[in-house]
């Protein structure tokens, strides 16, 4: 039976989804949520692109209704504030920026399906789609009163995460890679230096998605619009982090940083963003240049963020992804670009 939760009447279902019976347990959640639905009408397919959670698309073939059932990854609460996530989804759905959330269950959430297609990594540099993304990011960054917190969560979260990185790993191969490539004391010192460098930039703090990789951007061609999905990491944060993180994602999970956008591309994108954010203001070349410098410095924070994330996931996640190698690649690019970007 569905019960009422404390989040503005949001339903809660006392049911858990076992990752070994993902589709079967997800179907049970759908039937508990929509009690008039019939089991034989449901078709469930797992989306396998995510590397934090397990996501299932549930289609009621008779009603032609789609819902998404997301089962949280093992120990993902170590890095994701689920209370913050849920409050953000409810607030943004009222503004029409995301699809509504239907319920929570013991280890997951059910929410609406966003029509369209997830863009590919090459689509991020598409001359038309990239400007739609810039416009839509400006809309998100103008969202007000979503949180009582007005300061950035970036460094508080990073300090918390860094404290969760294990000194050794259960998997011997993972541990060998970790010991060969990382020293925790050096990471703590590096984070201190990075925070000192970036906070003095005084980048505006706005509501940010914080994870705008290609799979979290939906393009609906018929309506010529993009939508952002999956708000797990959404929070008040530095504007330039959100933009820089998006640019870093041009490299994909393979971390091919030859695909990092050029200065020419970035400046065109940033000018379009600033014009969308301040439609009644003439944007100067100096403003674009300043944002360019700011964004590329925050690209370092993005590498550090996902590098530490990978170090935590390498210990806990059950998803088939080489998190430790991903962390190595992110920190490698961090150190490769540190001197160049901080000198801008």
C-alpha cells in the first residue's frame, strides 16, 4: 500500500527493488503505485547508460503511459543527498522544468518520462543543439527560492566525499591501482589549494544541475527544445562549475579530452548563455572573456569532483564500470590542465 510521505504529500511505498530481480521488483512497484494497472499491460526495459543507479522504463501498453523507476546504487547515499534531490524535483516540477515525481520506495524513486531522445556526446557540439543547451541552462540558473541554502555546496560536499575515500579497497586489483596512483594526504592538500584559488573568483551561486553529460540532456526535435533530467547532484553551486562540467563532458566516459571545446566554441556558447541570462543587457566582449577564464578554472573542480566520486564508487558500486580507472583519468587531466587554467 502507498502511504503519504512528509514531502508535500509525496507517496511512499514500503517496497524494495533487488538489483538481481530488477525488472520483476520494478513491476511490483508500478503495480503498488497505480493500483488500477494490470500486470500483463506492463513492459519494462532497463536503461543501461547510467553509472550511479539502475533505471527502468515502464510502459503501460494499454494506456500508452511511460514512467521511470530508478533504483539507487549501492551506498550511493554516501555521495548523494536524497532529501535534497527529492525537494528539488518537487520544486522544479511545479515550474514545469522537470517531469513530476510520483513516489518514493525504500531504495528508489518513480518519476515521469521526458519525451524525446537523450543526445549523444557528438550532439553536444552540434551548432544548433549546443545553443539550446546554453539557453536552457540560463533558465535553470535563474530559478529562485529552491533552497534555503544560498552558499555553494561544492566544497562542503567535496570535503565530505574526500573523507569517505577508503584507505584501501576490498578488490585487490582496485587497491593496487589506487595505491599506485593516489596518496590521500596529497588529495587533501590539493583540495585546500583549489578551494583557495576558486572561491576568490566570486562566481555567482545559482541553482545548478551539476551533471550535464549527454545522457542527461533530452532533445525533442518536434518542439525544438531540450530538457535536463536526473537531478541527483543538483544544488546551489557556482555558475561556472555547471558550465565547466558540461564542457568537460564533451570528452565522454572515455575521457577523450581532445574533444574539449575550443576557445572559439566556448566563447560563442558563453555569449549565447549570457544573452539568455540577461536578455535586456548588451553583453560586452570583456564579460565573455571573464566568464571564459572563470569557467576553465572551474573545469579543474569538475575533474576533482568526479575523480573523488569515482574513488568512492570503486569501493561500493555494483554497476559494471571501471570507476578507479575513470578516477585516474579525471585526475590525470586535472594535473595536465592545472597550471594552464589557473594562469588564465
